[in-house]
């Protein structure tokens, strides 16, 4: 009885540890800047810009080109992209361009692609970049085709954004808006990166905060600033609790998977010089034997595992390389690519927030499209191109 209680305590502790790890790694450096950017999109970005470039009625080549490559400038994970996605969607972006942006944000950031190419292989890094852009456009176009621009118009009428940045567009130069968002994105990128120490980050962040403060003080009305803060709080109270709940559940699921393999949920595992806690990687260990060759099963499982597990930015690379043994030749190229494509773009916490933002049917289709397209990309790469 005592051992069972102890095991239950470890399972709960795994959920708590996963949540605390998420809070420690992401809240201050990732989510806080992302929430402020999302609030700015809703309060400051003009309706004219969203309508012209990202609405359901915008020219498709233009809208999907912008949305599909937007992730190049954002080194964010599947959860950090959510406030920005929700901000664009509430502002009036079409469901197609919005979901293309949602996928591309974590999937094709420069750091992830470069890290994949250097740590795993150059061809795999190139394949990740190519298929991520292609998948983003295909997913967005499919979402728009199924749900149509009519729903976008109905959504805009039924659920307008709290604020409208368009009313000051004529009095605010383009460089001011660019500086407002550019400084915040730069703050997010610098604060979130693990490649720099805080001794290096601090001198880089000070002038960016100074620029943002100068713009707010001299170029923005008090009313707009208040609207920005209101929108930021709206996204925080809507999204953050779901992220915490989903992350806790991920820890519980991982602990159960560890116990099923005879491991302690809090036990440490070392693979290829990388150390992991058992509950963080146990779901992947269950299927490791399947990944030795590219098959429909291995590519499909790779995409499903990637879609369920929460992977902070860049963590998918050591998971594929060390844990599943890609660098030792134990994991085939097909499932490796499928996991690299689906992993950064989806997670259980991510799915909960997407469901809250766009609804059940839309979320089900989006998740299915990511999993299926990642599987197809893995099969094409592993069977035909490698």
C-alpha cells in the first residue's frame, strides 16, 4: 500500500515538475512578450492591414506567402505562438492564413532549421525547411476551403475584437508601428534564446525597451495604450490557464508511460550524452523499436508522438538525435522528419488553446492535417528522396 501511494505521489510530482519546468523556461522569457505582442496586434495593428494581407478575401498568393514564411523570424514553440495566432484571428485574419501562420511560427524558425542541419544532417535540415513551408500553405488552404471565407465574415460580425487599431492609422507613421512590433519581437527572440547568457542579453535588451518606451510615450495616445493592456490581459486570462492544465496532464501521461516500462517517473535517462527525466521521454521510448525504417506506421507514429508531446523550441532535435538514436543510425529519416515537423507545431496544451480559439471542428481538422501531412512528408522524404 505504501509503495502504491509513493508511486501515485511520483505521478503527481511528474505533473507538477512538468508544469514548473514550463513556468521556469517559458513564462517570463517567452509567453509574457508573446502576450504583449498579441495584445498589440489586436489593439494597434490596423484593420486595413489584416484585411488587405491576411483576410479570407485577400489574394491567396500574397496571404499564404506571408503566413507561410512568417515563422522564419520567430524562434517560438507551439505554445508561445498561440497568443499571436489568437490576436490575428480575433483581428479578422482568415482562418486559412491564420492557421498557416500558426503552423509556420514554430515549424520553420531559423534557429530550429540551422540546429537541425548542424546537429542531425544538412539534408534533413533542408527537408524540414522545405516541407514546413509547403505544409503551412497546404494546411491553410485546406482550412479555408473546408470552412470558407463566409465563416470568416460571420465570425468578424459576431465576435469583433475588443479594440480597433485602425482608427489611428492615418496619424501614426508606418515606422512607428514597425518599431512597436519590431522591438517586441526582438525582445522575445533575445529573451527566449538559450544560446546567450543574461550577461549578453541584458545590454541587448536595454535599448529595445528604451525604444519601445520612447514610442509609447511620444507616439501613442493613452487610450491606445490602455486598449493594448486590456487586450494583453484578455489573451493572458484566456490562454494561460489552459496551457498550465495541458502541461500538467502531459506530465501525468509521461509518468504512466514510464511506469509501464518499469521506470520510475522521476528517474533520469541518458542517451548519447543527453540526460532526460523518464516521464518527459517515456511515451517516445515505447515506440523506439518501430522507428528503424521508414514505413507508414513509423512515420505516422512519429507525427502522433510529436503532436502529443510538448517540446520547447529546439528540444525536438536532441530528442530525435539522441533519444531515438537518429545520429547513431537507429532512427530512419522518414519518422525523424515527421516528428520534427509535427513536434514543434502541436502539443496537448496547444490543442486546448486552439480549440478555445477557433472551435471543435476547426481544431480537429487542423490537428488531423498536421499529423497527416507530417506523415506524408516523412514517407516522401524517407522512401523517395533520401
